[in-house]
């Protein structure tokens, strides 16, 4: 990666690390499925009216929106609503990095260099140290739901990579914005079925009192900085480099997320957690230390593991 693109990757790390604070305050007021629908609906409405649809296959757009938008946030928001600590959520969600590398090898046929594999192994070891330290503070179900969110994110990464590889001239910001069109209706249907048809709308109607204004501020951060800026930069990086070179940057997000949780919620990390975070940083640096992108073959009409839209 170039120095400029490394800096962009670190910018995404900060934006997404702070995103966990915004998610937490939003979930204090909104039901999780409705909150997912709301965050994407705010983007989807102007996108449908003013942004031209990117010229990518519908299947890749659905894979991106279904994985990154629906699966990731439906599972993550539910996990955090039922007790997943903010800092631990930031850590466990980064399981998306090894999931992405694995899916990149299986679906997009990307080659993994030995140094990248060693870096990812080291970063996973650091994540294991932090997880071992933090797991007593969370139940098993929230952890499993957050792992499922990481897998959803990985599928979204692969959808992005396949779309931009097949259509190299696509505007990454337009692709990110059109991804937001996929989640609102399915998530509104899930909210009505699981949370009740009026629960989310009642929360929205009362969002100017009590904890509502803070939740709206969290929503604004998630939409503008977490989704448009963060995901737009992430899509740009995924369009320029193999998934195995970009995905490990997400391993740095828990360092920011856990720091924010410490300051805002008193989730103070132990010495073991700090050591694990340092190992994550070192491993992610090794995993992304590629001098130049590895050329990728063009995807076939139906890559293994990806169905038609």
C-alpha cells in the first residue's frame, strides 16, 4: 500500500472505533432492528432520488448490502442491546478480517503471502488475549452474535471486492451509498415481526426527549462519518488492493473502540488487554506490509460460494 492509502486506512480505523460509542448511545433509545433500518433509510431515500446506480452486477450489490448492511448490523446491534460490552464488541467484530481473508481465497481466488498469514496469526493471537481477559464480562450468546456480525461483514467485503474488480471504473462512494438501499425494507419487516410494529416508530416519535437527542446525535455520526465517510474510504481501498491486504486494518478498530469505552463507560482494560492490543497493532502492520497489490484473475460468472442475484 502507498503511504497515502495507509493513512486512509487508519482514518477508517478511527471513524469506526468511535462508531461504537455512537451505536451504544443510539441503542439506549432505539430497538436494534429498527435502528439498523433507520440508519440506512436516512441514506437510501436521497440516494434513490439523486445518485446514479453504479454499473455493477446486482448480485454483488446484494451481497455487499446483505452482508455489510443487514447481517453485520442486525447481529451486532442485537448483541450490544442484550449485553455485549462496547469494547468487547469492537474486538470480536474484527473476526471479519480472518473471515474476509478466507472468503477471499475461496471466492475471489486471492493469494495470501506468508508474511500476511503470519501477521494475521499474530493479530488473532492478540485478539485472543483480549478476548480471554474480557469474556467473563459478556455472555456466550452476545459473543456468538457478534461473531456472526463479523462473518456478515466479511461477505460484504467480498461483495465489494468482486464488484470493483469486475467493474474497475465504479465510483466507490456511489457503490457505498447504493449499498444502503438494500437493508431498510428487510430490517423494517424484521423489526415489525420481532420488536413489534409500533416499537421503533414510538422510539422515533419520542426522540426529542430524554435520551432521544443523544441517540439522534449518535445516528448522525453513524450515517455521516461511520457509513458515508468510513465505508466509502473502505470501499475505495478494497477496490485498489486484495481483501487480504485491506481487511487486517479492521483489527486496529478495537484499540480505538476499547479506548473510547474506557473513557466514556468506564470499561477499563487490564494489562493483558493492553498487551493484546499491542500485538494486534504489530500483527496488522505485518499483514498489510505489501509492496504492491497481488494481481487478481477476473471473477467467473458464478464464483464458488456466491449465488446469482
